[in-house]
C-alpha cells in the first residue's frame, strides 16, 4: 500500500506514519520540513500548503490513501483535496469531537449538528477549523472521505502534555492532588489505536463520520492515576478530593487538572460520546496501563513534551507546584 501523509511529524501524524511503516507500506510525507523527523525509508516531499503553488510537490504522484490531520484554515484542506482528486481514491481527515455545535448532550452520536464553517474559510478557532476541514474533504471526495472525530488522544508523542503532566507530577512524589471521584469514567483513545483504525478503514474505502474514542469507562481517573504511580515507581500519595470542593476553589477541569471533566460540567459530553459506530467498525483500545507505561518510557527518552509542529504553542496545562500546594493545604480530602 502507498500512503501519503500530509504532515507526519506531529503526534497523530507521527503515529500514523509509524504504523504504516510497521506494516511495510510505502510512505510519503508532505510538509515544510521544519519540524521533526521521519522514520528511515520514508519519502519526504517539501511544500507549504498555505502558500501559492505550495502543493506543487504533489503533482504527478499516485497513492492508495491520504491522511490529513490539518487543524488550521479549512481552505488548506480544500486545496489539498482538490490537488489530489486524481492521485488518490480515498481521503482520511482526522477531525475532532469539538466539531459538535452546542448544546451538546451526553451520548452524542455522529448525526448531531456540527458548527457551521465554510470549506473556503480562513484560519479560525479549533472547532470551526475542524468543522470546515470536514466540509472541505466531503465537498471534494464525497462518500470517499472518512471523517475521524477523535476525542482525548493519549500515548507516546503527545504534544499537548495532559498525560505527561500527570506522569511528571507523580514522579515528583509527595502528596498529589487527585480530582475525585476515583471511579469517574474517562473516554480517550491511544494515538496508536487511532492510527490502526483509520488505516484499516481507509484502505477498505470506508467513508462518513465516526467518533473514534474508547467507550466511556474504558478507564477511570483512579485507574489512570494508579497506572501512573505504577509506571513511574514513585512514592507519590494520591489525595482524592471532592470535585465540588475543587470547582469552588477555582480549579479548572481539563486545564488545571488535565483529563478530568467532572459529572455535571458543561463539557462532560467530551467523555461520554456514543462510539458504537466506530467499535462496530473494528475499533479496539489497549489497556490504560499500557498507554501510561509506554508514555512514561517515551518521556524519559525525550525529556520533555515536544513543541507542536507547525502551529502556535498552547498554554501549558496543569497546576503550578505552588498552587497545588496551596490547594492541598486548604482543601479536605
């Protein structure tokens, strides 16, 4: 099989490239060549998809599948799709659950309304960019476009730093603020499982939208943080704290304490989406302990979370040590 990966040096793109190489596929990556590296044997094409004639390097090529993770201006997806109409039979666009337009209820499936965004739009916020990117892929490729609506993505290579923050925090030892309840269900996907699924479905020619994350409760906050303690071998003690007390103290779910979204929060639906369509189409998710241990092994190799390839840096996630210490002193367990 011949894969064209648009990007290929970031988190998800890197996981897709590595999986395709593992399968023995012929892999070509197209990017500006400014960030990251590609595995040995991968063919690299240079180009800036946002520049005039920036897609020229794609001319004359032929592939069996293209995967696109772009999260900038939707018109860049439109232009790439148009440039590839005669070169590839199937377009896989890695989108996000963020495309769903509010209000979003628990158990949302793929038929729920998404943000209105044009295929020719310029750069906007993340939800509108992804919604516009979906529209662009479908406008050009129709039912030959696969829209992969991922959610929380974890695993080695994570360039946002949610699971890495927890691992570094727990490795530091001492009493760690843990957001209750322990049995709070968490919904996520390991980037490697995401890559396996989208390549399998892509070569089958599957089209349409899929929520590609684990079932709700594939793990819990307790299981995830226990796995982090085990992986790091740290002497940290988890101080489980009532979610209402954390919220009253101004702790921001998802950002101050990454991954955590308590019940009743307006964004709780991000971890309670309907995913039966993807699981019926073959999605399988590895145990959380494997994801956590492999991420810690990778972190020890690279030292720190890498910069996001090709996009502005995000604000760092996770509580600063002095704020966590103040909260531990003030809040009851």
